[in-house]
C-alpha cells in the first residue's frame, strides 16, 4: 500500500529573519555531523526557530536542530565513525507504518554518535577502518547505548507512535501537567542487518547478531523491551537493503526523486505542484510533506478541497500518523481547529475523537453507526467526511454508495438516506452482530 510506502521529509520553507539579538547573546551552534546527499534531501529546523530550510550537499549539521530526510539521506558523524542513513519502505513491507523520518543530533560526550530518533527508519553503520563504533540512541523516555562491534556492522532502527483505538479525547486544562495527559503508544524495532552489536538498555546488556542469530529487538512504551532478542533465520524483506522494489515501489521512488529536484530550486513550487497533480502518488507526497512540517492549516485546506475520496482517505492517514508522534499532539490539533479553523469546541473534540477511532466495544453498538450516519449531513465537511471514512471501513459494502468530499447538501442527504437503509437504526453490520 502506497500509504505505508512513503517515507518522506519536510518541504522546506525559508528561514525566518533573525531576531534583533546581539551576536554575543546568540546561543552557541555546535557542529556534530555533516550531510552527504544531494541538495534538498534533508530539511532542517533550528533548535531556536520554527521554520525549515533545505540543506545543500555536504552542509554541516548542528546539535539540537530537527532534521527530516527523504529516503537515502546520509549523515556522517563529525569524527567519521558512524553513518546514519534514512531508509524507505516503498512497498509497505515494514512492521510499522512509517511515513517519514525525523531526528535530531546531540553533541556526543561518551559515544561516537548521539542522536534522538523522533520517528521513521534509520540505518546505522560503523564506518571506521578498525574497531567498534558507539552510538547513543534516544527516543521517548529511553536512552540506549549501542556498540557496532566491527567496521561495516549495520543496524536498522524503526520508531512509530499510534493512539490505541477507542482512546477518549479530553481537552487539557490550561496549566495542567502534560505528564498526566493521555499519550500514544510508541513501538520501536531494532534489527541487526550485518555483523554484531551490543545494546545496553536500562542497565541490561543484550548481544545481537545478524541472521541466522538473535537479530531483532522490540520495545513499546507499555511493556518496554523484550528480555531477549528474537532469533531470525534470515533478514525480513523490510530490513534487507538488497530487496528489490515492486513496479509500484519504483514509481514511488521516482516520484520522490522528482520532488527532491523540484524543491532544491523552489520549495514552495514543489509542494504546490505535487498537491495539485493528477498523479495520486505525487498528491500523497505533498500531503505527507504538509503533515511532516506541521502545516496543519494548509493540510486542512487541502483536505477540504480534496478532489476524491482517495485523496481525503490518505489525508486522514497523515493526520492519524501526525497525532501519534508524541504526547500533546492531540491538544495541538484541537487548538488549531478551534483557534485557526473556526470550529466550535464540540466540533473540534468530535474530529479528534473520530481520528482516534473506535474500540472493540464501540463497533458492536448500534449507537455508533447511528451517530456516524447522522454525521453524514453535518454542516462541517470534515466531520461528515470522517464519518464516511469510518463507515466504509466498518462496513465495506458501503463503498458502493457514491460520496464526494466536497458534496453539496442535497448530495449528502442522498448518501445519508442510502446509509440508513444499509444499516437500519438499532442494527450493526453483520460482522459485529452478537
């Protein structure tokens, strides 16, 4: 599925004008690595800023900056010991729904390379001429020490967060402790692709080796890490760097390269031209880019003007992915809907709740379908479109009921009546009958 086959970076904007602060008071910018990929493969947001800019080939990278990479982007540690490479999943083989890769770098104190993985997939490789290379991997509340035992040792790391279906959304009170708010569930997979590596987490040391051997380690924010690595007989397709792409995967890879070349000369043109493209792959690249760079107002506008349910459908995938990045994303979306998009508090809460999804108990209740069907004639396109998004997943025969994201009032009323006949009041789809 293309939705899982796009791992994209941010579409860069120009850096904001520097504030009139004296040079002496500017924070010290520490170079910790260097980009080694064609222009516009990476985009970066300074630690003290809020806008992104594209990076040129061989540009220096600074501690604290958020870096987002298109597939294939390579970063080399300042001391030349470790390469970090962003990898794609064009064919949707990965165990996690990876859409884009983002990370930040720290000034290393007791390791060759120190970074924070925000989301996505990276491969880490020991590029020393001899001896081990050490990496500090930080994510969520975790700090792992990884030793790549020999030159050419290569390890893949994937990270993704998701809200559990049925989570109840609540608006946080002003000034409340963020640590007490609901949070997504994060999952990380570490896989040794070549050689052997030693991983120390929370004082426990684990030895991993490429297949056939104990090659895979999994962690999630609920249960923590497995006590022992998983033994694999061979590399899974998603992790094998030599795995060949399908024809669809090749099309996605080619479209991403076109995107990179376009944004290398004109970032704004890249996002606009791809968003307005008749090619669904290019549309999706633009939508991922908007979500990745936190362009929620522009994302909302794009979805409200969606030309097809396919475009709307993928936009919802992007929003759900964005919500799962970290704690507090749900509150940010709620505030954006109320303060910038003009939704009432109740409307905004309804949208966030529907993006969270329904629990196993919810989908067996007739009331769930009655509410969703009633939403089909809601005055807000976002609410009625989300209702259709859920209904066709819960009851696929409903796909035969034609629906447009920008449907008129009379068209919505016809869809509403058709769904009432398909799932009568007091009923649930056959799959969920008791």
